[in-house]
């Protein structure tokens, strides 16, 4: 199909892709046009009839990168679209075109963002009504009046969240649009490295917020390049190892509650734990005594340190020690986590756990020298322990829970607050056990609440352990704790 498509110079502020129908090798163009229209990329279609050929000119909107559109069209032309061509033919070309146009409304992204912001403000106001109802209850307002007010509040709250959900749906896009961009990357990089690779994709229909989808492309690109260069072997090596010559690379997405799980899996040589240990020891990050006590998961964490690479010779693809730390930092900035598992000779799996959306989150509110919130998705459990169960070892507080030992961290230690004094003298201490392995000692739990995250001013963001702030129904401001940064503060302390 080489030569079937040629880019033209920009027409005004727009771009044109030209398709020569005589070179499409019998492929049906209509599913491609439907896909471009569905994405809102298409401005106009022109057909030019020459003496020896028939050309279709696709006029793209000015906001669409021509290179991305060209790559998308090539991928769609090279792959079968099961049942799509036949379905459209049966529906009739003109009828299908009218149906697509009738179901599509083009709206600028900035307007959707504005609507999302207003929906968030509506939720904040709705939370304020509940606070007002609590105050009326404390002042002895009649039960009948309170009942009617609560009914009206429930209706307002439901409507507010329905509006929020509807606007969020406008911002969602299938993660398959991100995965689709890697077909050419895998094909071309595999050829340049002399490796045979088959890319499989699962869960393309899983939706994420557009901002999340845009941010994860670069981390995924690095992981894919690593898998091809570090992980997958060349055909000869695979054959000698008893594997098929063609390596398998999987991009998969799934939904787990309010989180999206994205996995990059290869069936290559895997990562040798002892090699990682030796490299970490050579850099002075690890002693041999401590290395012997570390689990595989703890050893793999060194792969995310800046400057770390197990490759002795760098090339244009990898080996410079730059990338995995950026992958981790980017995912963490989105409120997500990265985990890695590997087995020598079997392959490697990298998992990204990401929020579906970055604007709304459920937090556990707590008090201690101020109001703070911990994302509920980062909490493993909440327990109360007797004060004597918290022991000191080499200047650090530790607690044993069900045969696991957790470091205990107090916000007062990190922020320099004279807070949580009640914790010091209390017979029992409430611990919020986080998924990152830290037990956070808190003064008072205030319950869970859905909040709208707001960006912090630079002077507060500079503290480094807060991901944002939220305005509560009472008008108070709660600082939302960045659990990953909190773990870093524990390590430094």
C-alpha cells in the first residue's frame, strides 16, 4: 500500500491528506472516514478524478497534527475492521454518513473544561448545604423541617453528581487510541533491532480522562522501547532457548474500581535479580549484607532510580539510565503507582495503576494541626493499636501488624507542627496503613468525602508532600496528602 497516501502542504491553517484509491489494493476506505469523523478530525472531503487515477483529499482540522493523522490512517488501512465494512455497506453510504453527523457535536475542549470546573463548584456548594443542615440540627430545628430539607439536599446532591458524571464522560476517551500509536513504533523498532515482534492489545475500550491519556504516552513509549531492546531476544537466541522466534508484547488495560490498570508485558529474557543487586552495590547504593536480605520487589525498585541501567553499552534506544525514573515520576504526578515483576527466561511485566480522572477524588479527612485528606484508594486499612505496641528502633517508630512491620510516621514530624499531642498521651493510637507500607498516626478521623481537587499556590506546593487542596462544605480548606511523596519523606527521615 506504499504510495497510497501523500501529505500536502497546509491549506491556510489546515492540513490535507491525499489518498490514491487506485493504490489501496482493494481496501475499503469508508471505515477509515467514519473513524476520522468519530474523532472529530475531519473538516471536509474532496474527490478529484484524473485520467488515470481517483484521489480523495481529506481536509483536517487545524488542531490535528498531520503526522498523527497520517499514522492513524495507515494503521486503519493495514488492519481489518471486523464487520464494519459490511455493516456500513448494508446501511447505505449516505444514510451512514447522515447518522454519524447527526450523533456528533463538535465542542472546543476549553468549553468542556469550563463546564467541568463549574460542575466542581456545584459539588462544593452542595457539600456546603450538608454542613448547613448539621448546624440546623444542632440548633434544635424541628424534625419535620429537617426531613424536608434533607430530601431537597439529596436531590440537589444527586443532580450535581449527575452533571459531574455527564461532563466527565465528555472528557473520557478509549485508551485504545493511545495503544494504536505503538503499532508503527513496534514494527519499525523491531526491524531496526533485528527482532520479530507481535504486538497484542487488550482492553482498548477502557476509557480514561483525556489529560491522563495524553500524559501516559511518553511513559508507555519508554516501557515499549525497553521491552524491545532489553527484554525481547533476537530470533536466534529465542530459538536456542526453545521459544518461538517471534516475541510477544502485550499492551493491556482493565478497570479496577476508580482506577485504570495498564500493563506492558513481554515474554523476553526477564530481569536477573542478582545483576540488579550487583549494579546497585557497584554504585554504592547497597551493601552486600543488606542486598542478601532484600526481596525481589525491593531490588527491582532500584530500576526506578535516576542513572540506573543494567546495560553495559548505551545505544540510541536505551542504556543511558534515563527513563524509568521519569516513568515513575510521571505516573506518580497523575496520582498513580508503578510496579514491576519479572522472572528470568519468562519475561517482564510493568503495571501502571492510574486514576480514571484527576479532578474528583474520595478522601479520608483527618485532623491534626490542621485539616488533611488521604486518598481512599491509597489506604490499605485503618486500625487502632495500644500505644505500647509502637516501638522505637534506631530512632524510628515501628509497629507490627499481622506479622508485618510498618514504619510509623506522624504528620507533625514532617510538617514541623505541634500536632497530634493527643496521640502521644492516648492509650490507643489510630493508624492509617497506606499501600506504600507506611502507618500514618492520626489524631482524629472525620470521615470520607468526595472532593474537587484544586491546584496549590507555589509556596504551599513547595512543601512537596501535598498533591492539592479541597474546599469542604464548611468552607474550610483541607490539604490532600501525596502518599508517594510522604513515603519519600519517611525515607529521608
